[in-house]
């Protein structure tokens, strides 16, 4: 039974890894040879007959992909920093502070993040355009920082902190900001990382909103810039695979780095 499970695990792993490996090797193949080698199937479907770095040279040279990558990185990390800075106090208030209408606000928050963003994207784009915020970083960042799921995630985690800790801190004269920053956030490191990842992935994979609100090439993000580079008459799969690989590497590196902190947070949470 163990052997069968191991074989099944290896088979599933190969199925998941194979597209990434094909994308990597395809980015190192010249032009559209990655597609022309698909039929008939052979080793050269996966492994290029000729290796080249020309796709990456074109991508960061003539196609100017470096600027959209910088825009994506700036927008995403700014959204995570601002989003966490705003979401943590909001979650703290909804979890700890007693005030009239708290449950109503929490219910509206839950309903709010269940509404697909696509349903409000076009009217919201009109509002941003009326405010002259189109083609700005503010327009790209602002919708991403109000992540209801991140607030919900933090609020549920903050509810698990013993109320006696806050009561002791209040008796010692600590303010709510000090209690949040010195007690609740350190005790919920895993949740903070998870919430940051929610905001990160939401912004990094965003396509519709940047497409609607930004028309200037200087503010365009990587995913939209990639889509606009190719037309029905001009399509280079080698460059496409190279760009897709570059876009995919960033979240993979972020997850790899945070995975260490995620493991440490889980290990230390048992000591609380």
C-alpha cells in the first residue's frame, strides 16, 4: 500500500511539474519551435533541438518588459504593505473592541468579499476616471488594499487570543495600538503571512482592473503588457513562455521565502 501511494504521489508530482518544465525549456527554444515540435510527440517536444537565450534578450530589450515587471512588483508590494497596515487595525476592532453595530459591519464585510470584483469593475473604473485617477499607481493599488478576506482571516485569528492578555495590558496603561502591535500581531504571525499572501496573489494575478484603468504604457503591469505585445499576426511562443516564466517566478520565490517563516510560526504557536 505504501509503495502504491508513493508511486501515485510521484505520478501526481510529475503531472504538476511537467507544464513548468515545458515552459522553462520552451523559453530556451528559438521562436515557435516549441509549438512546432508538439506533433508528433517526441523527446524534442519537451527538450529543444537548439538552445538560445534570444527570447529573454528580446523580452527585456526590444519588448521593454522590465518596466511592466517593475510596475507589477511596486503595485503588489505596496498593496501588501498598505493592506496589512489597514487590515490589522480593522480586524482588531472587529474582534476585540466592543461598539454598537460591530456585528452589522462584520456581516457587511463578509457579504462584500463574496461579491465578484468583475461585477463592480466597470462602474468602479468610471468612478476612478471621474476622479482623474486613471493611469496612476493609486488606481492600481487602491482596490487591492481593501481585501475583505484578509480582514476576515485576521479577525477570526485575533478572536483566539485570550482576553486576559488585553485586560492585563489595559491595566498597565497600554493603548490599543500598542496592544495590537506588541501582542496580537506577534501572536498571529502565521495569519499575518497568510493575509499578506492573499493580498499579494490578488494583486499579482490581477488582469481585468489594470486593463480597464491603465492605458499608459509607462504604468502598465506585466500581465497586461504581455497580452498587448502579441497580436493575431505576431505571436512568438518562445518569448511568451519566457515572459510567463518570469511572471511565475516572483510568486514562487515569495512563497518559498515565506514558507520558512510560515513553518517557524506554526512551530512556535504551540509554545503559546
